[in-house]
């Protein structure tokens, strides 16, 4: 999950800053590329049928390989190709992993696995000052990626023990999964966005990361505890989830209760994910049976619904900041309560939540060494530099914040006026440029509107 999200952010950034601005590809070409990449999700049923239990190895291993190749790729052209194939495999991974977990009776782990992957990705990003690990040079990022790949292989060995078949799921029962794409958008844009949370809450990035880890842990505990244990027609829960998300997605900046609201929002989103992940095809035991000499294929309809939900995610990412998006998230999750789901008799597994809470050590270490730059007094004349950051991306379409910092330092300015300063924008890889440069240059920072001509 973490690898897939990193590849997705790289792909979006390369789409805009390399293909659009450097290569000068036409808008129609970019749209066609995006449709092909996201449209690959509908092939999940074919991949599942051909590969069976090995399909999960294929897509998950491919994502890991693409992530490693992207880390060492020096050419932007190679990077965009690698990221495109990696995103295709990641999008295939989502319905295939859900189908596989359902087939072995472990679908209760799907929502907590998604949330744990989100949390690991956020910790990695926050640990490096909101710069994506994929953009960092050197041996350390490669080593981290290699360690994560080794962990992933160990987990896959435990899951892919046999060729599996999932239970059949009708479109009527699968359609709550339409909320999966909007859920991922909400996570990417808000709940896992260290730069944005730090901005709207006026917190330092380590504090913002600490709170994100805490509400992720809470979300995992709730998703693990409530999965399959809500009423069969969970209207009340679904409506509460929708209402909370609507409130949380209202403007947050300057709100004194922003921390509490985000806690409530992630808790509600996690419960919503648990609701839509339940296997409603198992209401009757007879749902899993052989029909006309073959085993029912649980991915016949699931990829259709998941694919449609990911197209919604694509529209939200490219359209950006659409207020209606959050209403759609809420309504989709409310609709999830319509279908009946079987009561779970499984033991509550809180492992993912415990692991997530263990990640709080990372921002605590960062907080120990965190210092806000102090303003200094001087005398005239004052050297003033104006710099358009282009959201941190260079002329080759790659982010290079260190080069920007060195350029500013070479001018020895007293005051620096910056433009196009990205602070958590998903299209710009969610980096918090203002805070990163303030720490790197040792200069206090402030922000305000510019003068329009």
C-alpha cells in the first residue's frame, strides 16, 4: 500500500511537471494516459482468473519492483514509464487483494491493512520533512525501500499459500465499494497530509505527524473492532459517518477544534472503510458453491465497482479541491449500509493498530531536535531576493529542494520573497516547501497574499 501511494504521487507529479511542462504533451494526451492507467483496474478479474493465488504475488511484487526501479532511475522519462506501470499494478492490487482475502476468510484484515499502509507511508514522508522518499537521492532511501520489500515478501509468503477462489459478489452487493476511491482521496488530501494538517492547525510538522499517527491508530482499532459487528443494515452508523465527514471537510484553517475534528473524521472514515469492506456475498453459506461445474468468481463484479471508484479518485486528484467530492464520499458510505452483511464470529485483531501506535517514536525523535528559526536584527542596507519556486520542481520536471536552498544561500539574502510555495498540495507531491526551506535555511517564515496587477 505504501509503495503504491508513493508511485501514485510520483506519477501525478511527473504527469504535470514533466509530460505537460517539459515534453509539452497535449492535454488530450495526458487524459488518454490517465484513462489507460486507471482503466487497467478492470483487468483485475482476468489477472485473477489466470494467476489465481499467484496473482497477488504478481501485482504486489510488481509494485515493489517498480518502486525500487523508480528509486534508482535517473531519467525523468524512465521515471514516468516506471511510475505508470507501478500505478497500474497498484490499482490491480486493490481488488485482487480484497478478493484474495475474502477467498481465505481473512477479509477482516483489508481495512486495517489499508490504514496501516497509509500510516507507514505518512511516517516515511514525515520523517524526511514531507519530501517523498522517491525523490531523495543516496543510499539511505534505497536501503529503506529494500527493507520494506523484504517485509512485504514475508507477508506475501504467509498469504499466498494456495490457489484461491473468492465468493461471487453481485453488482448490487458490491456497489458500496464505490466509496473506496473517494476514501483514498480523502486520506491523501487531508488525513495523511502532514503539510496540510500542519498548515490548517498551525502545528509544527512533527506535531502534525504525531497526531496523524495517533488518529490512524485509533482508526485501525475501530475498523478492526467493528468489522462485521455492526447491525446488518448499518444505517445509523453510515449516516453518522457521512455527517462527520461533511463537518470535517468544511474549511479548517483557524478552527480552534481542528485537532478534535480531524480525530473524529479519521475515526468515521475508518468505520466507513470497515463497512464497505465487508463481504456481503456471504450472507448465506450457499453463496460459496460450485455452479455449472466451476467455482464462482468473486472478482467478476468487484473490479468493475472498484475501477469506477478509482476513476472517481482520478477525477478528484486531477480536478482537485472539488467541494462536491466530500459530499460524494459521505453519500457513498451512507449507501454502504443498505446491503446486509453477516455477523462476524472472528476474534478481534488489533495488531495493526498496535503497530501504528508504535510508530509514534518517529515524530517524538523529530520533536526533540525541532527548533523554530529565530528572527535576527540587522542594519541597512538589506539584501532582498525574490524567488519563484515553481512548487519545488526544476526544469527537468523533478523536485530538487536542496538545489533551491543552495541557490538562495549563494545570494546571501537578508529577506527572501517566495512565490508558488506548495504546502501539502497533492499535485506537488504534498511537500511543505515553506517549512522545509525555513528549517534548511535557518530563517523564520511568514505568508500572505501577493499583490495582483
